[in-house]
């Protein structure tokens, strides 16, 4: 499974667009159109331009991500959130759906942050410098915009690369089940 996750992460980063004269790809990676973290210690501060996304349970710090997906012509079979840790931490975390998409990267603060869903997908901490892959399929319905939040109950801060860095978050959408192994292999060979 770890090899498959690493291969999927690599494929997602290299197979983001269809070949010029080939068929459309089955795997598409989207970069966030907005990301920021908010902190209870600075309830009116905005961290939308920060190169690092922070998550903490004490003090409460939540990361928000928003992706804009294209039209999904075929059925979505899986959606994976990829995060790149910027700190070595042992705390687990949760990815939650954000109930509204109406938040702005340069205006969001702890005081005005939208609520998150009670339902979540749990994720274990990853190694520093290695991509973490979290299945968020239940939170994505068709195309359009998708807003997610990352939370933790742990007292150790987690940090991830933001979209302002070269290794920011990605949302990997797979639209067909057939022949994924050959797509991953092709993406690795094309790299």
C-alpha cells in the first residue's frame, strides 16, 4: 500500500494534464486556489500568504484549503488529498469538509472562519519530506469548488507546505478504475 501511495503521489504530480494528441488522462491533480490557517491565539490575524500551513489542537489552529475542479465528464472514482509535511510531528490529524465555500484566502481569520463538518477522515502523521495521501472521496461531489479543513486534537503543532511553496497541497482526482497501474508506470517513466 505504501508503494501504491508513493506511486499515486508521483503520478498525480506528473500526470496533471492530458497528452497533446493522446486520450484524456484518468488522473488529474489540482492545486488549491486558496489556502490559509487560522489561530485562536490571534483571532483577527490572517495567514493567507504564509509559506507554511499550521494545524494544532492547543492552541486551536486550523488549516483551510479550497480547490476548483473542472467539469467531471465521467464518474469520479477516488479523490486523494496530498500534503507535504514541513515538520516532524507524531500527532494524527483529521480532514473535514467545510460547509461553505465563501471564504477568502486574504481575509479568513479565526474569528470569521467557516464551520467544518463533524464527519472527518482520519490521517496518521507522515515523515518529514514525504507526501501524505488522504482519501477524501466522500467529501467531493462532482466538479466545482471543494473546501476542506485540517484539524487535530493533538498538542503538537503540525505544519505543511502551502500553495505559496513549490510543494503545496494537491487534490488528485481519478475518474476511471481501469488500467491505473499503467498510468502510474507511464507517469513515473515520463518524469
